[in-house]
């Protein structure tokens, strides 16, 4: 196992940030911690990268214990925190050189690993890190986290606040790093990114809700979901919520995802109900479940 | 300004030295509309928004917001709009109640009015238990809901929301949009930026900025037709994706 976490917990004053969490990440796996702000993702990252000591439980990373062998872990992992943490006053090149030196290596030695990413910011290598755009900062931070060729890469919300295009590009980079044999633990609040991981843990309020492959997690969803559409979205949501048999009603892009309390639900009945409420252009169709549906069901 | 337009923008431009951040954009937003203002990081959204809320003077062009000119009456604009950003929303070391009182005061509401609004808000959002808690101790989703309500305290004609739901959990994100629908339904105009493309579908109309220009503007339905795309996510990728320097097209993974 590349990462093994057994029953770890951590509290800050009254708040239990991480509550008895266990999971394992295999070598070469791309594993996702999926959950909103405040779920405890960052605290888990900080414990695994030896920046915080767990109160209970134990954890190993690359075979080393997070408490006893913290120095070895620091040499063997790359960590990209959620908050930009490079030196703003150093240039792109100076930052990279600094991190290489700290880890007793050189840019040249491991250039192959970061090449794909670094070439995109190389034209700006004389620019101070603080003056880079968000996307460029992210690429520099990833380059710095990789420059010592870590066995395990920790990425804490690398795509939060990033536009859909850059997010997509970032995941393409991750997939290519994975092919080079690096184990990756990544966290994200974007549920659509979960589908790109080998396995995921859904996490909320310090607790893991479920761990599995994205496909299996979707399969476990207990209900049939219907896409419902009508001309006035706001009124549609109101009407569906006042339908006595509704189980859940969530807006989902151009549709509303509707589930019914009953197993023998007939969409025709809902159609008639909505017609009686004077909705126009009503459309009801069965649809496929997403990770986001599952997350909302588990987090209820 | 036509009666039912809350924003009218014509060839609005902002240059920083020889860099054109916003390049001659033209659009209008109608009363009660939910207008989605999309674009990649660095496309010029924030710069454009800063001009519209009266805190950055345009280089050239014309713009009116809530009936006031951005060049000559930026202070009147500030009084007549609501604004909420993800970065700065509320004071963490004040309680919920103190934040409401503070912002009510800033907008010049009377004590009686503030009290009335506060009671309304507590009732509507179910804040009774947490009204005396420090805002810093609340989950992000709560902060964002409260922050939105505070942006509406002085009953502005339009409210600007800058990535209001980033990082918020999926259930709260939806509750947030229901609040948006509700206020749009009662006539408040909503101007919103987001990186969640499912949220783009909730807007009445959407504009997409690329390199300082508005490259597309229409209802989500028509944009999907125009770009032959199944979702707004596809529309966005088709428009805003700059060719990646290291990656052949077909190697892409799908989000």
C-alpha cells in the first residue's frame, strides 16, 4: 500500500475535523477525496504530510509512519497545498531551483518529469511568482511539488476556483503523471472530477461516507432518478416540492432531478400533476445517476 | 436607458498600459433577469465587473448600471446595487447579528428598518440558533447564504455575485440557487459569475468572455444549438479552450 490510514482523528477545540477515518491507496493509484469545504480534507492531507499529528489511529505513507518516520516521508512526498504557498518574491525559475536544492537535487536531474507542465510557464521564468495568473501559479506549484521525483503526490484542492477549461487541462496532466508511476491523492469539491479517479472516498463533516470506484458508488444509489423539465424552472421546483410523494428534488443543469418515495412510481401521474399546475412543455425522462446525486443522498 | 434594462454597456474597454483586459464589450441586462457572466480565469470578467460596480474607471465606452453612468455617478451605483464575492463576504470576528447591523448601517438603513430586516432574515434562513455565533465559526455554505441575504438588505435593483458557490457542498449550492430564483422572481436582477457549468444552465441568459471579448451571448438553450453541444460545459470548452501547447486534441480526458 502506498498510503494506509487506520482510524485517524483530529479535533480543534470543539470541532472534530477528522473523525475515525480509514482508507488505503494502492501504489500507482489516483485516489480522490471528494467533499465540500469544511469536510476535513485539508486536515487529512496535513496529517499525511506530517504537518499535523493525529490524535488517534495510525497512518503510513510510502511505507513510513507519519509520526515516527516523518523525515523520510518529507523526502518522499510532494505536497501542493490548497493555498498558494510558493515564494511570491522569487521568480518562477528561482522557486523551482530553491525546491530542487532543498531536496538535494537539480532541475536538470528530474526535468523529464515536469517537462510537460513546466514548458507552459517557461516563457515567464523571469517573472515573480506573485505576478503570475492563477493557472500559471498552479502549474508552478505542481512543478515544485514534483521536482524531487516523489513517490506519492498530495494535491489539496488543486482546481478550486479554476475555470472548466483549465480544470480539464489539469486533470490531463494528472493522468500523465499517474502513468509515470506516481501515486496521487487528490481532493476536490467538484463532483464531476470524481469520475476521473480510480477510486474515491466521499467525505463530509470529518467522516467518510463511502469508498469505492466511481462506477460502484453510482450503482449503489437506491432510487430511479427522473429528469424533469418545464418552461419556468423556479415554479417547477416549487411544484415538485409540494408533490406529496416526492423524495428528493434537486436542480441539475437544465433539468430537475426528481425521485419518488414509492417503488411503483408512474411518471404519467407526475405529468398530470404538473399539467394541472399549469406548467408548459413538460418533459419527464428516466436518467443516469451521477456522483453528485449519490453524494447528496449520503449527505442528507 | 430603456425602462426595463438595468445594465446597458456599449463598447466598454479597460486597458492597463498596453494590455487590453476588457476589449469593447456590448450587452444589456433586463430587469429581473438572471444573467450569467462566464469566462476562463484571466478572460477579463473581474475587470469588467469592477467597472460595472463603480470601483474601476473604464478607459473608453459607455455603461449605465441601475440608471447611473459609471463615469459620472459611480457613488450612486454603489448605493443602488448589492455585491457579494467569495473572497470577502462578511466579517469573521463579528456575529451574524452584528454583521447584519453593520452592513445595514453602511447602506444607511434606519435602526428600526435594520431590526425588521434582521427578523425577516432570521426567520427565512432559520438562523435563530446561530444569530449570536461568530461568522468565522460557520460552514462556508451558511456564510454564503447569509452574505447573499445581506447583499439584498437595502433592496437593490441588481445584485452582483462573484463566484458565490465555489467550494460549497452540492446541497447548499442548490439551496443557494433557489434563493437566487426567488429574488429574481420578485424582480431583483441577478448578475452572476460561476465555474460550475450546471449553474450556467440556471441562468436566463449567459455571456462567455474570451480574451477580453464577449464571444457568445444568448439563452443556454440557444447557445447549445449554436455550438451543437449537449451541455453548457461543452459550449464553454469549445469556445474558451485555448489550444494546449503540449497536448494533442484526441488525448483529452472527459470531465
